[in-house]
C-alpha cells in the first residue's frame, strides 16, 4: 500500500491544467492505485482496513476537480458534505463509504436539485426521497450531482451546458443521465445513479461503453416526493461492472413492493434463452445505420456461440405512432410549469428567461393538443402491454440496438433550438428505448462493440417482461464474462490522460 499512501500524500500536486482551444484539458501526472477497482471492490478495501472512506472521498474529489473542467459532468459538488459523511460511514454497510454521484433529477436532503433548469436553480429539497435515503444508508457517499438536459429534454441545458464524451470530446453523452455516464466512463466513480424515463440509463451508457440498467416499474424504492412510482421514470445504476449494478439494485429495492424482491444476483445462469432480434428497429423511422447494425450482428454471433436461440422478428411497435401518442399524452403535463414561469416573469411563454427555448417550445406544443388527442394518447399506452405480451409469449428477451443512430456530436441538439425542428430527431434516438418505459418492463444496455464508422461505443439493448430483472442480470454476467469491457478505458479518463 506504499503507492496508495504516496498518492494520497501528494494529491495536492497531482494535476496541472493546460489550455487547449475550446476546452480545458487535465493531464494526470501520478498513477491512481484505485482506478481498477469497482465499487464493490472499493468497499472491500475499506472493510479490510486498506483504505478509509475519508481517503476514498479525497481521491474521487481530486479526480472530479481534475477532469470536470474538460468534461463538464458535475452539476452541484457536495465535497464538504462528503468529507463530513466519510467520517461517519460504517464499514458494516454494503458500500462502506464508497463515493458516488447522483443525477440532478432526484431529491437528496439539503442538496440542490435543478433538473437542469434555471427555473429550479435555487431549489434545495429538505428531505431525501426513499431511494436516495436507501442509497446513503447502504454506505454510498454522495460527492455531487451530475448535469442533465433541461427537464430531460434534448442533450444540454442553458444552466449547465452538456457533458462531453470521454471517448471523444467532440461527441455528446446523450440523454438525461449523460453526466452520470460521463463520470463513470471517465473513472471519476465506478458507479453512479441515473434515472430512466425514456432510455436515459441505456442511451448514455451506450454512448460511453458502460453497463446501464432500467429496472421494472415499482421494483425500486420510490424516487418521487409523493412516495409512488412515475409511469415512465425509474431510478437505477450506471456502472463499469455488472456486480456493481446488481449491488445497487439490492440495496435500493423495495422489499414491500408489488414485485417479489430480487436480492443480489451473483452471476450467470445455465438457462439458455430464446431471444427475439429486432434488427430493423421500430417501424415508421429509418432503420438502424449500418455501423450500428454491424455491432448487433456481431452480438448475435456471440449469443449464438453461447448457446442462445436468436430469431429475427419485426419490432412490435410502430415508432412514429408511438412518438405521436407520447406527445399527446405527456407534453400537456408541463402546462402548469409554463404558466408558473409566465406568472413569475410577467412575460410570454418564450420570453420568461426561466426556461430555455427548447423547453419552452416543447411546453407550448403541449398546450396545442385537444382533450380528445390527450385521451387517445393515454388509451394507446394502456394497450401497449398487450402488444409486447404477444412477443413474450414466444421469447424470453427482445434484443436490439440501444439506439438506431450513432452517438450525436456535441452541440447536435441545443437548448436554443426549436422543439418543432429537433423533436423528431430526439424521438428517433429514443425509438428503441422509450417504449420499454411505457409498459414498465426492465431493460439494459450492454457494451458489446464500437462503430467502424466513428470509433465510438455502440450499445446493445436487452428487454425482458416486467419483473424479470434477474434474468437480464444473469445474461449480463454471462456476456461480461464472454466479452469483458471493464478494462476498456476512454482516452480522456483518470486511467490515462490523454492517449
């Protein structure tokens, strides 16, 4: 442990910052002896006495201070809070003081929550919701919150901007858990919290070569102030290893929920699966681009080599119809927020100064729908479960690309844009992931390849019926063993800066 002690003792001189046109680039000078550990491994070090929670907090704070100027993953640092909590952490807990980042879309008592909007820039919840209370009770030490697009819409926010992708700074991290995925891919923390309301744990992990899981609706403790479960949004893990995600699921699972507790899933199963491959994507949109499909075809070969039965089928959902009904059912729900912003500012809907142009134009569109359209949208979502049930009557899992397109470049969709112009582009990006949220099923992104076109990560999505989360974890362990990814490091990370 001499290298660890030397590292900790010299942390104040561990990094310099050099100017690069358009960005700040951090350059690490000393080796980080903890970079190879996942969260479970870090906790084992604390429990064995090889390191303290306070020392781990300082290591992660240093990483964040070194890399955030270039990557922009941090919304609100809570370094002093983390330092104080580290002195109180029990080594008897599951995570024993391991640092973690949470997405800026969930309540943590005493920590600012903005949802990426100026409208909520001064919002500080007094109490934690059940999910984050359980997260901290498990021994995870929150060192900050991560940037999100405004109200999970688009790729950036006027308040924070957007996270840059550690695999290539000219690319985005996609969707609302982008800051969390960026931080894990950069090696700031091995595990981060995300929320998935339309693909936001799966799309960023696809873009960043990570494991991302969307739990079944109602499986996790509530992340809402009213104690219930949002129709679309669930809280879940973003991680480098499957076991970290499984461990976070275990400690934040609702033991009294409608679904039987899953517990900690330890490894793969010997069960061979019948897997439906929706190679062409959701109808109504252009099919996945060739570079994305090539990764999925290779994944099919991997699955078949492991003994699974893979059959190509048409996607059960018409993506264009789904996107239309989603707008009708859910955009009108933003009306009270838009009205409140207008009341506070005394200005029109696009001039409040509290909402970006993208957010405001999205909300204005929601006001245009008739009561009949809203009713049709809600009825459509109630019918979707039956559509997927037909597929799951024959198959255990549905497999596809996580997104039909390459990772968008940084600035491809901006908060200054008009929702009418960029909304369809966003809906195409989400066309594979979002329908899973509508029916409440579980799904995961597994990092199984890179694009031959751009060199960027390309994820594979596996979708199982509600309540079958353990089946997906067992498959994830098997894929992780067959084609490991945890040692694949982004060029701009705490592992090596730059290559």
